[in-house]
C-alpha cells in the first residue's frame, strides 16, 4: 500500500440511509464518533467491513458508507470470521449488543475471542432488549422490571468484560457512548491491536432503560463512580482524584484507600488477574473501570491460518496429480 | 407398496468359475475389518473385476470386546459384469468371533462359505453373543460350507519370530484371514504388502509381522487339506471402458469435486464445518488438501460453520459448509440469509438415519423434504443429489457451478452409504472440463447492490476491497431497485417472485431428464434419486433380462426438477418410486405432476437390496397386466 490514500472526512463515511434510532439513543453518539474516527485510522474505505447481528445496535452498518452486512441474531462474530479468513486484507468490525453478543450469540463471542480472530468487536451494552420492546437482557441487573419480568428479573447478570477476559480475549476495554474522545482513543488502540479487540460501550436506551448508567455519565457525579485506567498510572479517581484502589494481600480483594496511600495500584494492562478484578468492579462499593482493562500479545488466528496456507501451498496442488495419486490401474 | 424381498437366482460357488460374488468380513471393532476390506477391494480392482463396497460399522468407537453392538463389517460385491450395489445375500462370510457370526449369518446363502476363527469361540465370547451352545458344534451351521480354523493359533505361530507378544501378535489375525481370502479368489498380495509397508513405515517389525501373517494365511489355503467344495474360485474380469481407474469413496469424490469446482470457477473456497458423523470425512480430506485454493475452518458449532461460509462468500470467495441432518437443521436460519442476500453457498448434507441422533452411522434419504422446504419464509433453493460414490465428484462441481452462476445457496445431498462406499472410478481428463470462471463486479459507474443479470436473474457479486462498490446488504427485505432496506408491500411481492423465478429458471440450464436404462416410455418407470441408484439399476436390468417392460429413471436435480420430467413420467403406464424414507420424493412427484406414482419405502438404516426392488417390479408389472 504505497499509494497515498485519498483524504476522507466524516461525510465520506455516512451512508445515504436515514438513521432510524429513537431520539436520544446513545447509538447516535457512537455512530458519529466512529464515522469521525474512520479517516484517522487510515484504512482504504473499500477494505472496511462492518458486520452486525440483530438488535438496535446491529442497524449500525446500514449507516456506514463502507461495506456492511446486517446478518442474523448473534452470529456476527462467525460471519466476520469467515470474511476475515476469506480476505485477511480487510479491516473487519463487528457491531453487537448485550443480547446479540452475550445471549443468543454467546457461544460465538466466546470462540471468536478464544481464537483471537483479528476483528474489532464493539458491544453496545444498554442492559436491555430494545428492539423487542424492553425485556431484560443478560446484562440487566437482578430485579429489573420489564414486560417479561413484571415482578423483577431473577437472573444474575454477566459482566461482558469479565467474560471476554475469561474467554481468552487479548484486548478488553470499556468506554461510554457520549464520551467521544474516550471512545475514539480506546477504539483507536483496539484497532491497532493484532487479534480480537473487544470494546464494551455503555450505552443509554432512553426508552426502555433510561438513566441506567447515569452515575458514570452524569458530569456532576461521574468522577466518583468511574475510574479511568491508564497503563502505568496509579488507579485513582474522585472529583479531586482523592481515592485510590489497592489490593489487600491478605484477602486478595480490591479495596478503596486514600489516593496518597503507598499501596495504590498502578494499572498494568498485561496483568490478567488484576484485569479480571478491575473488570468486575461496579457500584455502589466500587467505581466502574473504563479504558483499556487488559491487553495481551498473542498470535492472531488469521495470521496463523495464513501461515499454514503458505506452507501448504509451497508446492501448488495439481488436480490431475491428485486424481491420479495412490493406486491406479489401466484398463486397455 | 409393502417391502418384500425376492431371492435372486444366482449360482453361488457351485462352479470353479463364478460370475459374481459377495463377500463380507465381520469382526470386533478392534479386529481391523475395515482395513481388511479395503485391502481386498484394492486387490480385486487390480484383478480387473467390477466392484462395489459397503463398510458397515457401529457408532461406538470402542465397544466392549465381543459385544454384538460392536461388530464392524465390510462387504464387497465383485464380478465380471457391471456391479452397482454391495450385493444382497452373502456368498462368503468371514467372522472373527461369535458376535459377528450371530449378527450376520442370516444373510449367508445356503451352501455359502463360512470362514470362522474357532479360536475366538470361547465360552466367554459365546456368552457375550448370547449363544447357549457353540454353533460350531451343535449342527446349526450344517447348511453352509464351514471352514473353521483356529486362526488365532495359526497367526501366533506365523508371527512368533517377531516377539510381539500374545496381544500384539493376535492383532495380525485380520491379515492372516485376508491372505486366505485372497488365495480363495486368486488375488495378488503385492498391493496389500506395499500398503502395509507404507502404513507401518515407522514400525517395520509390525509391518513384517502383518506381511508374515498375510503370507501364512495364503499358504494355508494352498497347502492345508480343505473340506470338499472349497477351492480357488475364478471370477472373470469385467468388461469396462478403457482408461485409468482408481478406487473412490463418495466422501473423497465429493471433496475432490469441490476442489475441481473451485478451479473451474477460478475462485478460492472456504470449507467451514463442525464435526458430525458421517459427514466429517469431508472436512478431514479438505483440511489435508490446502495446497489447492482451499482453506478449512472447524467452527464452534453448526451455525457458526454456515455463517463463516456465508461470510466468506460475502467477501468474494465461495463458502461451503457440510453436515448431516441434525446439523443441517441448525443451519437453516443461515441458509435463509444466503437466499435473502443472494450470496453463493454450497451446503453438503451427508444424510443419516433420523430423527434426532437417530442412527448416526447408518444411511437414509429422509432429509429431502427438509432440503426442499425446511426453512422459514418462502425460501426456494436448488437441491441436487449424487447417486454413486463416483458421481459425488460431478455433482460437487455442478453445485459450485450453480451456486456461483446464480448467486444462490445449493443443497447437495449425499448419504452415509455413498460417503463410505467405494467403487472403481474412471479418472476423468481434467482438460476436458468446461471452466465457468466467476466474474466479480468491478464497474463503479451505475453500481448498486441490486444489479442483476437479466438472463440468470443472479445478483452482482461485489466483493469488499473493490473501491467504489461500498454497499450494505442484510436480512431485512431489500428494494428491487436499490438494494436498500424496503418495507414496501409491492416490493416484497416482487422480491419473493424474483427469488422463486431465479431458482425455477435454473431448469433451463440443466440437462433434460432421460431414462438411464430402458425406453423413454412404456409400462413401468422405476424412479429414484440419490444412493438407491445401484439397487434400482440392478433390479431393472434383471427385470429387463426377463423381458419385462421397465425403465430406470434417476433424478439428480430435485429442485428445480428437469423441465421434461412430468412429460417423461406421463409416458409410462405406471411409476414406482423406491426411497429410503417414508415417501418424500414420491409425494413431490404426485403433487407436482398429478401422477399416481407409487412409493416403495425402506427405513432400516441399510440400503435397498436388489431383490427387494425386483420383487416390487414383479408385483407392479403383474398389477398392470391384470388391469389391462
């Protein structure tokens, strides 16, 4: 790719389709941020492919002026794996939601992360089923009242980032729909990562789950309820950055301490044990961690597959030789 | 029509020269019967007989030693004339233990040759096979020619010099037995010896022991005093079309056909699959053939497999997925996505006994209705079926051709019998194939994803990576004019009609249906599809030799059907449709052509016998005669 790419702008990434999310939906903010980010990633637009499953978030590809495939419920990671295997040159993105990615499509999510297929997976987590009109999802808090749980849901929710780490994911991050700069920064790093990058975006559904992330989104109080992780920096938060997090070596649990405490943890993206603990933190006792939680260098599935193909094709197959291989005999 | 069986009029082992013979090797799963059978097949092919084989093995990987449900068998039918089935009744039965005897003896003809390993007829093994008395001693086998030898003892003596120990020494039993049967039919041992050397290249002492056992078995035939009526039988060479031949199983033929298809289409192929019996051999074969433009992907489940294949097709290569019935059911939603988005896809269904887990290692044709109709929505799709192991090669090429030319998923039906059965296959001349190169769309001017070829109605294939063709497709109904999302009522009607017309139009691009044996009109047409070919063919051949007015019509294209099929069937007074299901194709013929076709069904996990179809032909002809 020696040729200079034409300079594109946000407009070049908006398709001609009318965006049809509900007014106030967090998806609008994410769409704008991604469209704006695209030119900066310096990929040929024709190589970019957005693949989604089913749900509100999965309409996303229709609005991107790239190649796009709106597929079936939960299966985007599998379809994206096929796309990437067929043409490793492509820059393949998966857009999914909490139901699509972790309920009906949980199995594919597990395996795409385990294999470390070179994709960017953006999971819009609004902790509710939006498109089917408001039923609780696998990330809904226990007790969520919804049309299918009128007296409160009794399921225990899963934490997407924790499951992603447990599945063997090699780039795990969390961000917030309306925080454009943070979304851009995290997604840019995920894009640069070789292998599967999993990015959970906390996203507000104004219709069925409005305000569920207010603590981390409301500018007035957010500083006390979220902690921004930066590799190599102390894990501190609060309006005055007055609180810190440490590991209690006796209980092997995280604790809140004063920010100036000797023991305040320094974030290490490559520490899986720490990452798992940070991924599961949530209110009211702990702040929600955002930023790159975990990162690991590991061979990508597509690279390995390509390597095997190169070896296998060192001597190109001949159909004629194949048909005549093994025992043959002549009939005169 | 009720299933009945006629005993075929054959001369079994009464003369020194016989026209054809059916031999079955049966033993424990661990006795190496499949290896024995495939080596005997090789030797028989090299000898010059026509042949057909049928490996019949249990679902259990390592069943308890001596159990009836652990019996593994390999049947071969060979002869001087064209052989298209693995044979009805057995002329020779080789049994390595009591369980193999009790499960197979009913198929041995009276006067047939029974070879048994007396050494394996211990009290323990007899109990496991539920024998009260030792059948070798109670006279119950008197109607057969019995050759009972303490093979175990003979083998241990033959391999003594290699110091393998008792257990490993006994593992050469199958080769000793093979040596004896090779002697019995005057077959050469060279190919077997060569294959043993290759198989045990890293363990030369095991190779030598097996070869010693093989030679000892052969020498036993030559030198031992055998009972009267047991001697070398000559089976004259078959008259076959000149050319280079090899043995071919259906699974390998299908895999190689897909490779050939990808070369003819000049396109890479991604084979995405999830292991399932009896379809996995296709994945194994292709995973070992990546020196061609093939890549394989073992997905996490059946759904991921079809989806990865669809993804590959979206990206501009051809996605292929494969499974058996239960897995195909799981793929249904994905297949419908490929129909909706008009992407090429080949789905191979190696059918097995159903429903549910059913009979995983046994054969059946009961997924036809699912293939034709088993999807949500109005979701038409081409369905084609292979009829013999070798035919799997041609049908695989045809599936690739139709999928890429018409931008549609294609269901290719095989079955457990075809996948595992083998036959001598005349190797085609690669240069004689007509290429059908894929043209990906590249013209930016006027591009929209809904562009289509007005003749084939195929949508354009615009692959990612092509500048200026950025577009979106998806499962939501697409506008006929633009390809964008459309909820317009008229558009949905138009698109539904279009999908139907596209598949129906393929009828103009496939051969007209012919009778493969007999006239194109007459009293009775026996109509089949898939792996019933061999049995129908032999039955019709025999009926015609008796002077009966019967034809054999075998249908490869099940959707769309050949456009003259109705007319052809109407040229017969009567139509009989044998199927290994409860009547799925006959129902299609009856409803589509309003013909009073009659069903002949068998759902026993085993292929039709020639005698079963012949009996039905006789009854049908008698019925027509009495009416006229």
